[in-house]
C-alpha cells in the first residue's frame, strides 16, 4: 500500500499532525493508499512556500518545451479517454452507492 505526503515546496512531506486517511478503491473496497490529513498548519506551510514552478526542472524548461509536454499529456488523455471514463464512472457509482438513499445529488 502506498503512503502519500503533501506536496509542499517541491517536496513530499508528512502532514504536520502525522495523521493519514485510508483511501478505499470504490470498485473492491480495498485500501489502496494512505493519504495525509491536512490541517491549518499544512495549509499555512503550502501558502508560505514559494511557487514551485519557478525553480526545479519545470522552471528551467523553455516555455515552448513545456507547451509540447502539455500537448503530449492532452494526447495521452485523448488516447485513453475510454478507459479514464470507465474508471470515473465506477468511482462515481461507488460514491453514489455509498452515500445511500436521500443523499444530495452531487454525483
């Protein structure tokens, strides 16, 4: 099982509280990851961090090269749209099912 951190100041960091939430796969109900539970302290850290895009690999990449990367991402999304749609539908069905009768129609 993967444990994730908050992405703050170009690095993955543990939540200030040390608390995590288990994320369940809607399709099987199995835990697939632990996700950090954010707190006001985490939000303050993120807001205080300088913009990450200004440094690191992205900041050193020419704007036209970044544009080509974004186009490649768009092409990959388009090429896999049917599979991505299938995953999204399953997630929404599980969320609607788990919400139960009388839940607001937000799905």
